[in-house]
C-alpha cells in the first residue's frame, strides 16, 4: 500500500508543479515578460471559458468536472 501511496503523491506533486508553473508563465506572458506559446494560449482560453486546460488534463486523473470543481 505504501508503494501505491507514494506513486499517487508523486503524480499529484507533478500535477501541482505543472499548474503552478503554467499560472506563473501565464502571468508573465500577460505582463509581456515572456512570449505566449501555443500551449499557454490554449490554457488561457480554457481558463477564460471555465474549463480545465488540456495541458493539465494530460498529467491528471480523468475528470469531467469543470474548472471550479477541479
């Protein structure tokens, strides 16, 4: 059971790191400090529509929840 728990925590920590980094990158792109890549633009559009960005869903568990429930 400890092995499964460790694997789950590793997966969640990777997801949290991705979410945090993409939010930081989006903030910097909005300020004009970095270029807005295609992935970041798709994430920004998803966030504006209240959907979970595809780049986050690649690393997370399958979910049909909207952004608020995610």
